[in-house]
C-alpha cells in the first residue's frame, strides 16, 4: 500500500501551473532555444479536441527553428488514460507528439524521449 501511494499524484495543480518536472523541462527548452534549436515554446499552449467533451492539452507546444511544430508531454509516470489521449491525438492531428521523462542518473540522466 505504501509503495502504491508513492506512485500516485498528490493532486492537480492549477491550470497554467507547472510541477517540478515541467519546470526542469522548460529550462531544457529555454537552453535549446538559446542554442538555436527551438524557435518558440509555450506551456499548455494548445488544446486538441479528441471527441465530444474530450480534450487533450499537451504540456508544451514547441516550434523548432525549421518551423516544425511538436507537442511535448512531460511525464514522471504514465496513467493509461494519458497514454491513450496522446495516441489518439497523434492519429488525428498532423503534428509530432513526443513524451519526455526524466532518466535516472544510473541511466545517464537527461531526458528519455518517446515519439507517438
């Protein structure tokens, strides 16, 4: 019971508020912007309609310097409904959807990337 509780979120933050992992990823995007890889990014910048009364808001909308638009989802732990929503959005919209997670130090640190 104790271990399962550690995997559950402590509650939702207010809309527009970043958790610690999202703050760290925003810093990574800012560094990539400074390096000339990213032209623009915005937290919760776009919302996608998946079905009636069903929407998906990726954590970050990211525009690369070549004009390509990507949606980045930052996850520490995947819930089944979140994985389903990103897959549905990837099927419906002509945008690249990417999930990023913090890689443990024993795996070299940084960010793991999964494309949908």
